[in-house]
C-alpha cells in the first residue's frame, strides 16, 4: 500500500514552470515593430543652426585663425602675418607644428563661410589635432541687431 500512495504523491506533485510562450509572442511582435520603424528614424534632417546674441570674446594675443575657404583650401592668419596666404593641408600642418613647438599654449580658431563644406571644417580641426594643438575653437559672425542679417 505504501507503493500505491507513493505513486499518487508523485502524480500530484506541482510543476513550478513559467509558461514563456506568451512572452515570446510579445517579444516577436516588438522585434517586428522595431525592425519596421528603425529605418524610418535614420532619415536625414535639415538643420538650420540659429544665430545668437552672445558677446564676442576678447581674443588673446596668441590666438591664430585657420581660415577654410569654400573651395577647400586653407589659410593661416596670425598677429605677425595678418594677410592670409592659401596653403595645402600638409603646408598648414607643418606651419602649425612649428607654431605649437614654440608656444604650447597657442589657441587656434577655425573660420569658414557658410557656403563651404562642413567636411572641410572637420578636416581642418582634425589637422590641428594631429599637429598637437590643445585649444581649438570655432569662429562665427554675431547676429545682426537689425534682424536682416544674412543666414549662413
């Protein structure tokens, strides 16, 4: 009789398992939703950057301006040489390295017109980083007070 009661006890033993089938269904539905919506979220957006009424900073004496022309050429404007001359990226990097070797605290500003390519500005900043420049900034035109300023 004890064997019969043992069989009944085994048959009535509770199973502590979670039914995961509904969770798998929900997960698959969410996966399909994300797969459909993800490509729609990566579309490009036109950005019209605002102008500000920020006060201009007083440039230090050792601030050097790297001008990026719309055609992609570079020019260097220093306090000693205020007339910019067009130069290649290699020439600019060599000149900047020479300036940084003399003055490690020299700060550089990158100036570009609105018609130029953003990639050229980024290339100029990367060139300055390769030349061990510690302080790099961007120049901009202040917003005109008359409200008829040019949009760049």
